[in-house]
């Protein structure tokens, strides 16, 4: 089996099918054992000739992250293809169950999916009646980018009853200006822990923004926030804790 996304690899390991993966893509680094699997590509494309050599019985593709030409070529070559491309938090459990059926790990997959669903339901219930918090999610600093409706991060913000200040932007990952952010009155800034993202903007230069004035700027492990895997629950918990500090 070949898994062409970091989240696909992580899901397969979570259900006990990790040992069957013979190749994957760049950044597939969790759990630690995944680092030992050869990479045969990334966002720039897949080494089709390597796939042919390995002749896998199943290829787990990622329609948003793999080149559509590569996916189509693999399909035309007769390989069995399944797409794992979760858009909502609930989709993680659905994909885990599907991968369980396809790999002969249905029992473990059902257990992982049920546990995930229960945790997600509990967190949602705990947060839905809390006061809304105006959230600015800093996806990247240079250029300054954020997220809007339809993005993966929006799911996490909603569970924690955050109000994404760029929810209605024209694209899912819009480029914006600092002036745009200042107009929102954001109460909290959430960022990934990437040094380039944190150091790209010195927010203390804009104390007029409530998030800056009240020192509500928080950093997170990007993998927990950006990857559609069972660990997304840890990302949701981290975001909810940050919003609780603002409410506090």
C-alpha cells in the first residue's frame, strides 16, 4: 500500500495498518515509524515510475494535496485508488472507518473512529454555550495570510465557539494586510509555532488591537491544527483553551 499524504499515513498507523505502507510523501513524519518509509514525492508531484515498481494493492491519495494529473495517471494505470481528503472534523472518523474496511482493520478502525467522535461531541457540547470570541488566525506572516469559511481551521474555531473575523473572505486562504486585521477588533491571535510565522510580524507595534493590548497571542503545533487526523482533537483542545483565557 502507498499513502500519498501525511494525514493518510497517520490514519493508517492509528488503525494498525502502518506496517503495510511501502511508500509515502514528504512531511509524513508521525508516528516516528513513519519517518522510515521512503518518500516518492510531495506537492510538486509523485514519482509514477516508483509506484509502478512497487506495484501496491492500494493507493490512498489526497485530492487537495496531490496533483490531479498524477491521480488520473495512477487510475489509468489500473491501480486501486481511494481518496482521503477530509474537509470537516467529522470526516476524519468516516475516512478512518473506510480505510479500516479497505485494509482489513475494521475492528480497530471502528474503535478509533468511535473514540474520536465521542471526544469531538464532548468538546463541542462543552463550548457551544460559551461567549463568542473574535479570532484572527495567522496562517502565515509574509505575506500575511489567514483562513475563512470552508477552510480546515474554520472547523476548529467553530467547535470552540470562536468567531473568525475573516469568515466571509473571498477565498479559503486569503492574503490580507495588517490594516485589515486592525479593523476587525480581534480579541485573540492564533499562530503556528513556525519561527518564520512568529517573527514575521511584531504585533506589539499595534497595541490598539484588543488581542495585542491584552496579550492574547498564542502559538500552536501546526500539525495538530492543520492535519485531518485523530490528533486534531488535541488541536481543538488547544484552541479552546486559548479562547477560554480570553474569556477568563
